[in-house]
C-alpha cells in the first residue's frame, strides 16, 4: 500500500514539474518576442500583418485620436527605452518623432521610417510647415512597399523567423495587388474624377488612380478654411455638379456639412486610415476593409 502511495506521489510530482517547465518555457518564448512599437494605426496594422504572433506590438497613438494631435507621454518614452523596434511613417506625419528620438538612450533600438525612398507629393500650402503630404499609404502600392520595409526590419532583428515574416509579407502583397486592381477597374467606369474632401489627405490615392482632389482644409486636419476658400469650394461644387462632400470620422464634419447644404449635396465618410475608433478595431476593420469601404463610397459618388 505504501509503495503504491509513493508511486502516486512520484507521478504527481513529475506531472507538476512538467507543468512548471511548460509554463516557464512559454514565458521564455513570450519574453523572446520582439517588442515593437508603432507610431499610429496604419503602421500598427501593417506591422501586425507581417509580425503576427512572433512579436509583442504596441501602438503609441490611442484609438480615436487624430495622429497630428498626439503628444507622447512620459510612460511612452519609458516604454521605448525597452523597445527593440520603433516603426513610424515619416514624411512629417509624426511631428513629435525627432523630439522623442533625441530623448532616448536606447542604443539598441532599430528605428524604421517606412516612407523612406517613396516618391513624396510636395505640400503647396504655404501656410503649413509640412513639406510633403505624409499620407503615402493611401496608394496601395506605397502600402505594399511600407510592408516590405517593415518585413526587412523584423527579419534583420529576428532572422530565425525570417521565413514566417516573408510568408506574411507575400500573402499581404498579393492582397494589395488585388485591391489595386479593384480600384483601377472601378475608376475606369467613373463618370467624373473630382472629389471634394474636408482634409487634404488623399493626394496619393488620387495620384494612383487619376482622381482630382479638391480639399476644404489643408494637410493639417485641424486647420480652418477661410471664407474665400469656402466660397471657392461652393463655386466649384455647383459648377461641376458635385454630389458628395467627404469628411472623416476623427474630424468634425461641420464644415463639410455646411458646404453640402449650400450645394444640395450628400455627405459621406472617406477614411484616410490614420486611426480607428475602438468599436471599429473590435469589429476587425483593417487597411483592406477600410480601403474597400472608401471604394464603395467613391463608386456611389462618381459612378
């Protein structure tokens, strides 16, 4: 009887130790993942698609916040001191980036500027400090290049998972090419190419598909149009029989609504994918679903 009891206790001890080893192994695996920080939601989404479950990822700009208005907190800076990679867009999108980078002591941090090497559209608004339009990802082929840059950064820091990152990139590159074709096919049927938007964020989308952007406000989303600018937009909309005035969820629609009433047009959301609300994130919205939502409203407005 005693021998049987000793045997049972021995088995329990072995199982307990095995369980501890599995848990410790899991913890080690988690701790070995890259700690990756992204500047705002577009970068978070692209990085998540490539890094998958091989990385720990955190987005700096909170959901529902316009990235141009964001200011890093002391806790954000402290977190970046322990990060492996920081991924940001560049081209002036993150006005705070230089100040943050100058304040860091993390010498091992890999800093990734995803717009580097892309053809940038110059900002013609002399009242704004931005040299370029930073919304490069709204051209799907630019988004594909940004994903490739992110993939290369992950591979350089974590070569043992190279095959995993490259597989994820290849799959998403195919999805982008499919999205690009959907846009080209749709635009070829559009009766008009003019879009009136509240925020001058769609230059790359228009450049990719030969559309014409007429913006009420500048590249800085919180800028206010002058009365003469408002009159100019109203005149254009009436003369060109514009049926829709587009606005964004993260910006007040009041100006767009005012112009729409003036010209007897409808309003609709055209999303620049700078950020998403919590409910949209929980619903699983991503770059592909948002870009297809944009295409749907463009079809309604222009086709």
